[in-house]
C-alpha cells in the first residue's frame, strides 16, 4: 500500500507547482530521493533510424544495470504517463513514437483466447497488471509490447493512442523505457542530483539525475578560451615592455651623467696648466 501511495505522490509531483516538469529529459534517470523506489529513464529518438528493436532496447537497459520497464500496478502506470507528458510537453520537439516496455510473449501463434496469458516480463517479474488497448493483444507474429505514444494520431475505437499497450513485431523500431533499482550513489561522476521541493513544500524530495551538466558547461567555457588567451598575451606584453623600459632608464642615466662630469673635469685641469 505504501508503494502505491509513493507512486501516486510521485505522479503528482511531476507536474505539481511546475517544479519538476522541466526536469524530465530523454536519456536522464528520474529517481526518488528516499532511495526505496525505482529509477526510470525515457529513451526517445527524434530520428526514426535511431530507434531500436525490442531486443536492442532490452540489452541497452541491462547494460546499465536496469531492465525494460515492468509495471506493477495502475499507480506506476500513471507515474509513467506523467513522465511522458513532461517529456513531450510543447516546445521540446518530441512527438509521436511508441515506447518498448518489458512485456513479451515466448511462443508462436496460439489461439487468441490463451494468448494474453502467455505474456511475461523480461525481468521475471510476476506482475499481473495489464493496460491493453481495445482488441489487444492481437497475437500472431506480434510478440513484444509497446506503450502507445501517438498524440497526433486520430483516436481509434479505444480512444487516443496514448499510454495503452499494444503488441507489435519484436523487430520493429521504437523508443524504450528502462527501470532501475534505487541508487544510493550516482553511477557516473558527471551526474548531479536535483532536489525539486522548495522551502515549505511538505512533499518528499524527488531527484532527477542529469548526465548532461558537465558537457553543457564545456560548451560555455570553450568559446571563452581564445578571449582569455588574448587577454593574457596582451597583459604579458604590457608587463614585459614596462619592465624593459624601466631597466633601460636605470642603466643609461648614471652613465651619461658620469661621462659628462668626467669630460668637464679634464678640460678645466688642462686650462690651469
């Protein structure tokens, strides 16, 4: 029960008070700060050629220590929907594109009545939660499952093609969602946690682990390097010229004075003789 409450709270925080909406970005891990709940990552690709098959998505998540998304209940489904809404908010340039989740069927075209019971989660979870679109799954050669995300498509018999599930051929190319165990420490040194609650906020902290901070700083620093070098060269040149002139004056003034006195003295002594 407490898990359901936390997931519902997380869904509310995603858009609550506008504090967290701007934080969900493709390729970032989204984590709860209490370290007891899973982290998620939305992998969205603008270029259709960059999208991946079910097996490629599965391997990508597992290579980072996670798994393709497993959904335990409706509360977690709503949480993912909220994340996708933040990911695809106006101005981000993100539009249609379904997402692989970790549900798939290992078997050939069985009778449609038995087919839905043959689906299993790739991480061996025993969750029985399902959120099929109307008349899905269609079975046959379609064995892997996507979460619909087609906001510009005309609604079908089951309504908009948004967030419900559909079975598809496993070699089709889609985006994907990964799920990870809670992180005690960041897995990469470039990642930086962001705490979204403001003073006076009674909600639990939510953290987004953002892996793009240092690259962004590099983009800012690199263009200023030529200017800094120019300033250093100009400053060094000015200092060198000032030191050189100062040494030149201290060396020539006494010598000139000595020579003048010496010449005058010799002339006066010769006149006396």
